C-alpha cells in the first residue's frame, strides 16, 4: 500500500471532527456493503457479507475491518494493519472527487 495514500486519508480525516469524516464516508459508501461505526475517538469501517442460509433464512453476517481511524487530540492515526489496501485506494479516489 502506498504511504502517500494513507497520508492523504489522515489529512482528510484531520480537517474536521471524526463525526464529520463519518458523514463523508457514509455519503460515499452508502449501499455498497460497508458498515461504519464511530465510538469516541475511533472510527471503524467494516466490509459486510452474508454467509450461509437458504433463501435468506439462517444466514449470518460477517464483518471484516477495512479501515480504522484513531484521533488523539490534534493527530490522526491509521494503523497499517487495519487498512485494507484495495479499500484505501478506492476511498482515496472517491474523496479526491469531492
């Protein structure tokens, strides 16, 4: 994964509050199989998939972390182990179009 892409996301997230970044992500990822959670100073984006079941009955939903953004006072951290490269590239392109 390109470090400059992560740096762009850090910069984008640091322009406002995490709640504002949450709203930006929610607008760009609506109806695409992603779930976004904001708990305190930690924003997490999950990819969701339904597994198993028959005709939608008895299946279960799995969640995998695509991105985690942690805000500490004036700094924003995105741990590389929680940043899925394909998702980060896609999100960076979508935020650039804004």
